[in-house]
C-alpha cells in the first residue's frame, strides 16, 4: 500500500513540475521570440539608415532593404517637423520650416524607427525611449553642418502581418537651405546663432531628442523643451565661423 501511495505522490509531483515548466517556460520562450524580433528589426533599420545616408551623400539615387514584419507593422508617420532659425551678424534671421516624418516599425507597443537621419526605440507609456543613433549633424569649433532628411510617401498606409517587405528609398530632391548667398549678408561666415526646433504631433519623441542633444558630442545647448517639442542651439557663443544647412528629400515605396 505504501508503494502505491508513494507512486501516486511522485506522479503528482511530476505532473505539477511539467505544468509549471509548460506555463512559465512558454512565457519565457514567447518573451525571447519578441525580443529577437525587435532586435532583428533594429538591425534592419540600421541597414536602412546606412542606405539613406548613401542617398544623402549622393552615393546612390535608389536603395532597397527588406524587413521581416514578424507580426508587426510598418508606417510612414507624419509626426515630426523642423524649424531652423539662422541669425546673422546684422540681426537678420533666415527661417526654414519643413516636415521630417518618420519610418516606424511597431510590434507589441515597441516602436523602432528612422527619423531625420537618426534611429530611435521607444515603448508606449514608458520613459525608456532612446535615440540609438544620431542624425547627420556637426556642431563644434564654431562650425555647424546640419543635414536634414524629409521622408515622403503614403502616410495613411499601415502594412502589417507576416512575411518580408521591401522598402525602397529614392532621393528626389536636395536643397542647400543656408548659406543664402555666397557673399555679404547670408553667407556661411556671417552667422551669430543657429537654432533648431523639432516639433511632434501624435506620438511625441521630444523627450528622446532632448536627451540625445543633452548628451551628444559637440556644442549643443537645449534651450527649450515641452511634451511636444525640443529647441536646441549650436554654439555656446554668438559667433559661428561657418554654417551650412541642407535638406534631402527621400521618397519611400514598398513592394
């Protein structure tokens, strides 16, 4: 009789252990798969960023990369814009306002995206967002070189599901916004200050951009920030030696 009781107890322990492993092991496996999907997406966006940089630098006119959706979705979000104010020695201010937009992959409330030459990763309802790779900006030793990227395409289309999606970027326009002239007022060396304001609608990444500029290399100063915007100035003094501002427009299509 004692052997039977022992067998029943042992069998019960085994069943309980199997149940616990199945329950918690499955949860751990699902969590691992989700993290792996997001890590794969980050690696893909790193490739996309490199491709778009080649377009910016006129090393190519078209670049295509592939992303594994893995149950997530890809969207071109019209959620950001930039205002650039360049003030010259004479007090004249040159202002440019233009959209930036962001290419965003979302899966399980985590967003990984490309915006204005930078890469970001943010989680909804969390303060853990971060700019993982900065934009094509230089601000040091009295020199400001700011290369902005505007993404254009179907901003109302959201592509989700499984399978692979090909993302193609085409350089459609490139404009030198400043200097406004080669000599006299408005040339590259007659600038006192340059200020950039990034504004967001919908999902805001103002906090992440503010944190980036506060810790970025160079002479950046965050002069203002709200829940929906961040304003930065290049140079601690009011005497910049040279300033160049460029805007590249990249058209996004899918296949």
